[in-house]
C-alpha cells in the first residue's frame, strides 16, 4: 500500500498538468518557407512593424521582373534579400522620398528602373552607382527640382530617361543637366521635362531652354529686365499624352489616361505604346487621325466617355489593334468606313450605347458579317421604342427579309425619289458576297 501510493500520486500529477506550450519544431521545408517570407517582409517593409503587400516576381520573354508597385514603400528593397537579382525593378506609385548614395548596390544586372509617381525630392549624386547596364530610367511625376549631370555618369548605357512632371527649378544648379540633355545623341533623355520656375522660364522645355539664362544674377531674374525679354510659351491646341498621362514601359508599354478630364485625344502618342486607356474622360468626338503614330497599339479602351461621333478616319492606321472597348458612350451608329483599318480586331465591346435601329446601323452589321472572328457584345436596339431591347443584327436581317427584291425594284412601288436613292445606296454599301443573286442579260457581239 505504501509502495504504490507515491506512484499513483505522481501519475495523477502528470495527468493534471496542462499540455506543453513549446512550439513544434518546423521541418526543413517549412524553415525555408518561413525564411523566404521573413526576408520578403523585411525587404519591402524595412522593419516588422510596417506591414505591406509582398512584391511579385515573374518572368516575361526571358527577363525577370520584380513588381513592387503601389506597396507603400519608403525605401529601396535590398538586393541581397532577393532570390535573384531582377532585370527590371518596378517601384512606381510608392512613397520613396530620398535616393541615397549607392541606393541600388548589388543591382548590377538591372536593365530598367521605374521610380515614377513617388515623392522623390532628393537624389544624391552617387545614387545610381553600379547600374552600368541600365538602359531605361523613369523618374517622371516626382518632386525633383534639381539634378546634377553627375547622377547620370554611373549609367553609360542609359538610352531612355523620363523626367517630366517634376517641378524643375531652371537656375544655375540645373546647368549641367540641361547641357547634357541637349546633346544631340541624347535625343531620348528628358524630352518632355519643363521648367516650373523662375516665372520667366516657366513652361520651357529643358531640351530647348537657353543654358545661358539659367545662371543670371538674382537682380536680373525679374520681369522688368530689358536684357532678357519675356517669351510666351507656345500655345498647344491639344494636351500632350506624355505629360498628362502615366506611361509604363514594362512589362508592356502602356499609356494610362484614365480619369484625366480629357475632352479630346491627347497628341504625341508614342509609337511603342501597345495598350492605351482613355476611359472615364469627357471625350465627345473622335477626329480624323487622332491616333496617328500609334501604329503598335493592340488594345484601346474608350469606355465611359461621352462619345457621340467617330470620324471615318478616326481609327485610321490602327492596323494591329486587337481589342477595342467603346462601351458606355452615346454612340448611335457608325459612319461607313470607320472600321476598315482594323484588320486584326478580335474583341469589340459595344454595350451601353443607345444604338438606333434604322438604315444608318446597317454598315456596322455588314462589317461584322465580313469579320466573323470578331467577338462583339452589347449591340442592342435602343430606339425606336417598338424595337428597344432587340438585337441589331436581328433587325437588319428582318429588314432585308421583308423588303424583297421584287418589291424594291418595281418603280411603281416607290413613293419618292428619295426612297429609290436610299435603296440604291444600300445596294452599293452592302458587300458583294452578301447581296442576293443578280440577273444579267447577255448580248452577243459579232
């Protein structure tokens, strides 16, 4: 009895003890996952207290992209914490304010760097040291007012530099940069950057401003000086696409003009742009040659505007366009020929427009019949009331079925010359392979 009592007591104590709170030891594979997550959070957040979304890594055409756009970053991710150094680093739409010396250490293989739409106001002279292979640098839409030529020297391969959208102070400190941009071989460096101050130079392009005017004495830098005549800025009839919209070059060149309050298509659309978004603006009419020069365009979004009319040549030159979004506008019909250049179109969005089911809509239906590979949607009658909600294609089919060839060609059945003329125009407009069989009289000539 006395021998077994301590044993029973010890067993009872063990049963009453709570389970161990010590964490289970992770396996080797779990250690790797936790370690990768830890490094990823450290490199994008700085410290563990600042929680942000992870960056995305992906490959495209054999190049590695590190996409850290819109992650609320305040500093540059360290290259040592990455699984491998990317070819392209996307840091747009963050909160980076300062680029310190050697900010991109260990990024030696970087070929493009996108820093647009940050808060950068300070850029030290050795910030880009080591980026000897960099060919594209995007610094537009930041808060830079000055920049030295020395900042560009570490990038001998640089061929493409965007600086517009910054409040450049065109004074003596900008002299070396202006002279560098104006070298003829640097034709793609800083093309659209403009002076913000002083007032006498405001609006001048850095490419065009006279470097001798940058280092004037303070007393000479005023409106009343006779030696420096005020030259008004050139009047521009259309907004400039590069300065008013956001340009993204990687992974696909695209122009983002959403919600800019535009009343017309901006000018100077770059030829390399593949995607263009003009949605949520106030466009009412597309004019002839609005997209001239945009020969590489594959996708065009014009939805949610006030479009009422499209000139016959408004889409001229868009030979490679594959996707066209015209939804949620005020379009009622298409002019004859407006779609003729769209040889490779595959997607056409037409919903949300007040299409009129009368003679003016026939061209669109005929064009769609000739291009069966085009997937379209939203082509419904809005008026007249008796056809509202019906398919436009069904309307055109019933129109052609009800108006037989005999009834249309018998002169006694025409009420006016206008009706006859309308029928003749329709016969000419309708593609030959869609017309009904024709009767011909053969006359033998001896």
